[in-house]
C-alpha cells in the first residue's frame, strides 16, 4: 500500500511538471504575435486610405504611423522570440532532467531508505509495545549500562562526614532517620544505586506506615539508577504510591511516562492531559509536560488537541520593592528575609518550579545561610530526582552558590 501511494503521488507530480514541456503547438495554430502583427499592418493600410480620402490631416497621419510602427516592431520581435523558443531543445532536455531526477530519487531511497520495511498496522504496533513492556530490562540489567550522573566534586570534609554516616547506618540499620539521610546524601553524590538501596531499606522499615511520598521517592531513585528507565521494580513502587494516593500528581506524571517509554502514547495522553487541565503549573514536571503534550496528542490520534493555557509566573511585588527604597538597611534586610521565608514556606507546602527553588537557594546564600541553603538544595534534588531537566536548574544554582 505504501509503494502504491508513493507511486501514484510521484506520477501525478511528474505529469504536472511534464505536461507543459511535451505540449506541442497544434497544426495550423497561429502565434499570438503573428496575429497582432497582421492587425497592425492592416491599421497602417487603413491610415493611408484615410489620408488619401482626406479624412485625417497629414500631421495626424504621421503620428498614427509612428505609433502603430512601434507596435509592429514589438510584435515582430515577439514573433522572432516565439520562433526561437519553438526551435530550442529546452523541452527534451527538461524531460531528460525530470527522468534522471525520478530515477535518482528511487536509487537514493534504495541506498539510504528502508524499502523492505514491512507495514506496521495498529494491532501489530500495540502487540510490539506489549511485548517490549513485558520484556523490558530488569533493574540489574539497566543499572549495568546506566551512565553515572555528573555531580560537583565534594570536598574532603564532606566526604569524611558521609563516611561517618555510612558507618553509623551500617551499625544501626534499623534507624529510619539514618537511612533517610543516607539516601539523600548518596543521591547528592551521584551514588544512585546506594541511594536507592537506602530508600528501599527505609520503606521496608516503615512497612505499612510508609507514605505515598516514600514509595514515590523510591520509584524515582530506582528509575534514576536505571538511567531514567522505569523498570518493573520502579513501577511496583509507583503503583504502591498511587494505591495510597490515587490523585498524587507526580505519581500520575510518572505513570504517563511508563506508557510513553513502552510505546503507548494513546494511554499516556489522557493521563498527562488531565494533569494539565488540573493546573499543576508549579510542579517541576509541568514545563516538560507542556512542551511534549502537542507531539503526544498527535501520536495518540488527537491532532486537534489544544492544551489549556498555563498560569503566569508570579511577579515580584512592585509596591513592596518601591517601599523598600525608603527603608533603612536593617528594615530592608528584615523585609528581604521575610520574602525569602514566605517563598520557602510556599515551596514547602505547595511546591514550585525549579527556577523558584533555584531562586530560594541563591537568596539563602546571599543572606549567609549556607547550611540552610545546602539543606534546601538536598530537598530540591529529592523532589526533582526523576526530572533531569528540572534537576539541572537547581544543580546550576547550587554550583554558582558554592554548594555541594
């Protein structure tokens, strides 16, 4: 079917191009310039007759002869051009070029294309997607080939503290707080497998008391350790989080990502479209989701889909900034600290974009609260662990601020 369609389209285009080239002037057909030339010569004879009869003045006859004479010369030149064009070999040469182009296109496709590629009906594509889903790499297999993430080189003092933390947790493996800290700092160092293991231990210790965020954090670390692939292990934890909180937005985002990775955009689209409709614009995954939803809708068979408009980014309070100009340095410092605390409180309760987390980290460093900024950076890394684009934003802010 594909070749029939291609051949038909090629034939239509070739005929449309070739038709003017192979058209021949019908026998006895008079060129337009020859007809004009005969008319102008009749007009010259008519001028002479009118002059002989005294119907026009001699001066007027001269003017009319000159005017018609210019038209005769123009028509004569046009007739000469048409005759030369009719004798030129442009038609055959153009036809030869067209044939060479068609033959060249076929040969080029046979060389770099896939002429033996079989048709992929919808049923076959769904079957292939299901087969890939059932036979996707295991966690161990994915971890073997996953690239190690780039992280800023920590100083010796920080590494020594982490070694102490590892030893403490090893001596007391049932300490939930220790496992939580170990997971956070191992992830910060780029030791994703170790971070995943610590988080898995934490979830096991909590048992039925583990919250949806605990399972979701483990799912994100498991996927990150697998190079971004949501394996069976990661999906198990994701399903546990969704069972506890079916409306958890980040868990639903990852559920859509599972479908995309396994070739089912038709299943991913309604999940992501619903998230956009609900307006989770402050979430770190909202921006990449909004960028991808158009292509996803097309692949899902919804080319007419129009994404809802996102809410605008919050703007600085211009009135407060104007009032700050009249404040004393101490008053201005207190106002800035209050704004930073307000931003921190909003991010902690409502979440926010990676740019807002980066702004908070930078502001805390400016205020001299480096330790607190380091903690915020660690929390941001946990939130954005499954979204590399968002994680890069906070990592850049931490690096510029001199954090580890």
